[in-house]
C-alpha cells in the first residue's frame, strides 16, 4: 500500500502520490463564479492527501454550458480560480480543471440550437424548449477548438498545474466519437478514424497553445455502455492516437449522460431528489412519469471498470488513471498490481476528504460510502456533499 503514496511524475510535474480527485460537479458557484466553498472544497482534498485535485466542468465558452448558471472560463471566473490554485498550492497540492463543451446536451435557453456533430434530438433540454441541435459548420469547428486552446492557455497562466480534456460521458467531443450521435457525411463522420479526427484536432491545438511541458490529461470512455455507442475496441484506437499525440495520461471512464448516466456511478438512483431538482413543473412531471422506466440501474461492485481498463493497459504504454469503484486498501492494491500509474477517486473522498490519510495510517481499510448517490442530488442544492 505504501507504494501508492510514493511520488511520481505526470509529464513535467511531480505528484506526491498516485491519487487524483476526479472531477465531480461541485455546484459551488454564485451566478457561475466560483465561490469560497469551491476553494475550501479543493483545499480539503489537498490537505487530505490527494496529489492532484480536479475542478469539475470548466466550460470553455458561454455556449459550452449545460445550463445558464454553470461556470465558464472568462476573466471573472479566472480571478477566483487563481485564488483556488494558489490556495491548493499553499497546502502542498496540485490542481487541474476539466475542460469541456456540452454539445447538444444543454438546457441553456441562451442557445436555442446547441452545437453538435449532427442534428439530433435533445433529451436533456427538450423540457426547456431546446428540442434539436445544430450540426457544426467548419467555422464552428474552428471556433470551438480555439476556445478550448485559449481556456487551457489562460488556466496555465494563472497557475493551474494541468488540464483534463473531457472526451467522455456524452459531451461534445464524446458526441463526435460516438456513432450514436455522429451522423456526419464529411471527414468528421462515418469511420472511427473520421469520428476521432475532431477530438484529436482539439487535443493537438491545445498542446500547440500551452506547450509540450504542460500536462494535458484526457478523460475517455471505455465504452458508452449501450449498443450502437462508442465501444471498447474503439477506445483502443483513440488511446493509441492520444499516446502518439503526447497525452500526459488517460483517465478511463464510461457512460453517456443522456442515455446511461449510472453506468459511471453504479449503485443507488436518488430518483426522488432528482425529480425535486427539476427546473420546471413539466420537467418534474416527465421525470416522475418516465425516469423509473428509462434510467437503468447498475449494481455497484469495487473496481467495476477494471476488467475493461486492463485491455487499454495492454494496448498503450502511456500513463493511465484508473477510475471506477475505488473504495478500499484491497482495491487500490489490485489496481497498482494491474499496472496503473494513477488512481482517481470521487465518492469515497466526497464522503470523507481524509479517506486517504486514514488508509495510509491504517485507521481504516475501506470507505464508509454506501453508494446511495444522494451526493448527486446535493450538487444542485448548494454544493456536493455526503448526506451520511
């Protein structure tokens, strides 16, 4: 177990151990601007022994947000994010941020026709009157890739140690990778090589902007978790391409937010709270009526992505970040034995920010998180927290 707490390199930076706080939406913002709760939250992760804590969902532009009050990267948010980065550094940690664009998965009414690879129905935003996406033009593709690169550059300049490019979970770059949402007939659609072209172009543009010494991690789906979506075999191809492009590390995940949201989470479905958090009566009614039949439940088991992740470990030699069901000393040892350099943890740290310190000193061997997933509901109630 002590090997997990040894320092190791992530591209040009040195991390004090193997542990990364995964990006989980915090909901700690005032009109989209990070507040003191968000700063304190990530400082608590660094104090608790996390080597690299990841701020969730840094939208690269106003139209990259899934809803109006979500944070996006601009002067006002950067001012607070600099304070956050400085505060994490003061307690011995390092900090990254997840950069993303929602694509069509939006209920931001400022964007009546959200961008996507193709014109598709918007399950997430239809109750807000946003029914269909608009297929991106060449000008859209160029602008969005520039927005990604500029956001990463600005974050590097204010002291962030790394960025995580989000290519998973059904957001824009994932929508390009998935044949379920990418129905283009040009060089960005059809074959896997074509579907991967734009996400890889975005990665390369960011790298060109920030320089080769700045770590860019990529969150990539092992699979979308449903027939007709992005598959594990396709993940192998994209992983190799990212390795060749100089990706610092892959964070292996899975699931498609609008179709298989609990493929990633596993465990309980906090349906009552999700309905209460609906933004309109129509949304609440629709969720109450249909969600019990649409949202599939996946039973939790420790290290639930490990079987799939091992296949990617056999495919590439680049550093890999294991994510999915990490909750015990035994599980961590299993992941390290499988050859993963880094371990990303979410709910166990939401339950107890000192989880790693307690594992290290032997006072516990397993997290007390019950996988009830009520923490998801709390994201929209003033900030993510464990209810137990």
